[in-house]
C-alpha cells in the first residue's frame, strides 16, 4: 500500500519546517525528528474512516491563509488534506462549556485513528477559534508543537509563550500544559509525539 501523496507532502513539509526552525530547543527538534525517522522507516495502514467536520472547522481556511510565512508549505499541504480529515473534540470537552466545545478540534494525521494508522507515534493538528484556551492536560509522550499561526503555550516549567513565526514548543513527558488562541485570530498548530 502506498502512502497518499498529499499525506507524504505534509510529512515532508512539516519535517523541513521543524529541522530549519531557528527557534526551539534541541529536545523539541530531537523528539520530532524521531517521529519523522519512524515515518520514513515504515508505513502504517491507510485509514478508510469518512471525514468528520466540527463547527470550529469554519475557522480552518482563515487559519491556513494566516499561517506564518515560514510555514506556508505546511499550510498548503494541510489545505490539500483538509477534505479527508476526521476532526474530534478532546475527550474531556463538555457541551456545557460551549466556547471550548464548539471552539476547538483535533485531527490525527498519523497515529491511532489517523489518516495513517500507527501505534509508535502521534502526528496531528489542532484548530481553535479566536480567544479559546485548550485546557490543561498531560500525557506520557513528550511533544513538539509547530505553530502555524500566532498563539501561546504554557506548561508548569514556563509562562505563557508565543514561539513566534520560526519557533517550536516542547513539552517534556508528563508535564501539564495548555495552549490558547489570540483574541483576534484562529489558532492552528501541528503536534508531533514519539510514543
């Protein structure tokens, strides 16, 4: 089975952006490179799950068009994949918190339930409406974020930080962390986790 060309193009664009990022720690890059090395070494099964769209997806085109100039090729690759994405809400999201419920979504590109099924990595994206905060959470794998639009990240080892147009965010294994969109623009970020 051959990996779809649109998905391969996204993996290549994301790897280039991370490897050539002027900002970000060595740990952020190393965690991400592990994922891209695994993607090159073997391919997972291609998903046949039908696409799912959530209300916040109305912000996706605006977020893609506002992507940082240094990340335009990643945004273009995401745009090509957009019709196939399966958007989900965070499991802890509740309809009573309407701003978060309707204001965020995640799509797994490679990983459990992803466009490419994998159990050795997670590579996905998050979109949020302007002004939305993605609640505190943690997970065992370390994580690297590639910001495609302005936004801020926090974890228990750092204050709220915008990595800028050429930066990365790294969350060590198990650390509690969160992210938030600016009040003016939707948020879009790619996340990469070696499992």
